[in-house]
């Protein structure tokens, strides 16, 4: 079967079941979602003055009565500094727990040590918004029998609400907590900022453990996670290294090509019709994306434009724009550097939000639906503007869906910034390995070789041509890139499906097949 964008997808997959095919960015939601299954959060109770404190993480896990076949979740706010996921899986493995479904909001290189548990049957299924490092490579090579499911940040919330992900145990890292489990990520030696991705887990998991390295007097203020959802609290020596949250990605690029792309993107935004008083803005934490924010900041000052809100993953650069009065509010679902923490505590206009409010399509008003302008990256983009942010040039899983499709679907103006090729590998292609975000959601591609406007947006193209910008047909750009780097040898894949790309509404937009090895 081919879905609406021409990707070949089986109607049924062993270990997954019948496949709900992608039918378009908004088609499923337009039909209504009242008949969608919704599961209630579990009932819980504690007796008066009953202690939740456990002396070790192992003791807390034992008290939750773990069983083989369970689903365990973790949040990724500490990113490459996380110290909890690997330790927890090791404890469960020592207890002989098998057939675990791992529902981590994202997996990074720091989680490589759990690879052995994918090989020995401890972990047999994974749901995540992104998978990097050795785990992604091993999955691409077929280490698991059941395909992993890659979802968006908003899609993860929807999957939990609808029972596709049924959480037995959530283990939540917090940089400060009290003895009842009220917790925050905003203060303490391991402060990492917003806990936006953890809130859905605490509400829906049958058992919740809060792990902290900073036990504070009751009540813990500010409160990101509230005590009524928390079963057990553990103090350990370290939940992780908050200095590794950014891992260098939150510095403005110094690359001349990336700076040129950023300047062009800022010009596109300026002349798009969306750059006006009250506009809302989201930009990624990568160096090139931050450079777009730098140029937009300058244009806002020059034009005396004041924006409404900044959304999404927040850096200190966004905080600076808030403090300068360029934006009225920040809605923060994930903090990309530790400098954001003090702003979250001290500034009432810097608001921590849960992933449900950020991007869940199954509610009455996620923030991405109010977004005017978003700037996104790409590993690959095809001539139909479909974007890949999950598999690399070698076909292996190495990236993250994150909020890419969520923000692209809701924003008035979605701008993708990327070079036309990296090394000798083309980025603009006739066909890409994996579609994460459909082309209908992408308005403009900005490269160092020119700007391509989606034919679905002729009025936008007219405005940009009138502004004197270098507008090109994406097909012409693709041909030019191929003439420079030559035809790239196609990666060979087997028929085995190792991953499903779930669009934010729960439909399958693409599949990832096992990379074929020769010899």
C-alpha cells in the first residue's frame, strides 16, 4: 500500500498490528476525534502521613512491583547529562524483568549502555521522539524484532491519552523535590529548567517515582510536578550533569555558510507578511537556527516590532529577547541551557508548559496552533518539500522527530533552513530516506544557493519576489546540487521494517527499513 504522499507501507506489521495510514496533515482531525479511544488516568491513594521516601532507587523500583512485559517511561530534559535511565534499566535487568517497552521521550548517546538490554530481551519495544548514538545504529541494523515507533512531542501525549502507550512506571528526574514528591527542574546543583515532557507521564503512569539529588523542605517551590501523582521519592547522589544539556548546540554558528542561510531566512521572515506586531516565534536550539533569531532580533529593534510569545525549547538567547521587551511571554516546554532556570523562577512572563499544551493535537488549543513563524532544520528535503530529520545519509536512525511536524502543521509560516549539501552528500533530493514532516506543512526552504517556496503558497512567493529575494524552483536547485556532488550511491535496505514514523495524529507517515550489510 502507498499512503497519500506515496510512501510504501504494509497494512499490517507483526508486533504492531493493523496500520492506520497517513491521509494528510489535517485530514484525520478534520473528520473529528470524538470517537477516538481515551483512557482515564489511574486511581491512587495513600494513607495519612504515610512516607513516600525510599533509601535507594532500587528500593523504590521494587516497591512498584515491576513485572515482565511492563512499560517504563523517562523524560529527556537532562539530554546527554542524564544519569537515571541507564541506572533504572540496569536495576530492572538485575531483577530479571524482561520484555520491557521503553517509552523514553528521547534517547541520546548517554543511553548507549542499554544497548546490551536490547540484545538480551530485557527491552523488546521502544517508543521515542528521537534515537541517537549506538542504539539508533543497532536498531537500524535489526537488533529488535518489533519496529520502534518514532512520534512527535505532541504525538507522544496523544499516544498516552489514547492508550497506545500504557505506562506502568514513570521514573522522573528532578533537580529539587520534597518528601511528598512535589518537584521542579529549576533549582539545585543539577537544575535543567522546564519539566514539560514529564507532566503527562506523572498523570498517566500507574506508578511514579521522583528521583532527586536535592531534597528540600516541604513544599518544593516552584512546583512543576505535584505530589498527588507521585508514589515514591528517592534522593541519590546525582541525577546527572546539567552542563551536558546543551552539548555545544546552543551557541550561534560561526560557519559562513550557515550565517548566510540564517540571514536569508531572516529576510524571508521580514517580507513574508507574518513579521508584524504581535507575532509569535519558535526557533530551534541549533547554531544556524539561533543565528536566524539573532538577525530577527536586530530587525525587530530596527522596525520597532514587538512580538507576542516565544515557544518551545528555550535558550538564554530567547530569555534575552524577553528581557529586552521584544516579546511579551515565553512558553517553555524544554530548556536548552541552565541559564534559563533563573528566568523561569524569577520572571512571571516566562511560563513552564506541559507537552500537552505545547503540541498535543487532541485538545482544544495546543500552542503550536497559535504559532506564526517557526524555523526548522532538515537532514534531507525532497522536491515535494517532505522533510527527514530522523535518518542520516547512511540510512541509520540518528536524529529526532521532536516538535518538527507539530510546529510545521500549526505555524502560519514554516521555514526550513539547511545547506544544499553537506560534504559531498546532497540535502535537497528527488527522494529522501524517511519522511517525518509532510511537504504540505513546509512553506519555504532556505539554502545558501537560494530560496524555494512551496507551490502551495503562490501569494508568499509573490511577496518574496517583490522584495528582491533570490527565489528558485526546488527542482532546479536539486539538479544544480546533483551536478556539483554527482549522483550519490543509493543505500540498500532489506524488507525488514525496523521503525515506524508516526505522524502527530497517530497515523503512519513512513517506515524505516533495515540497512543492508554486504559481506
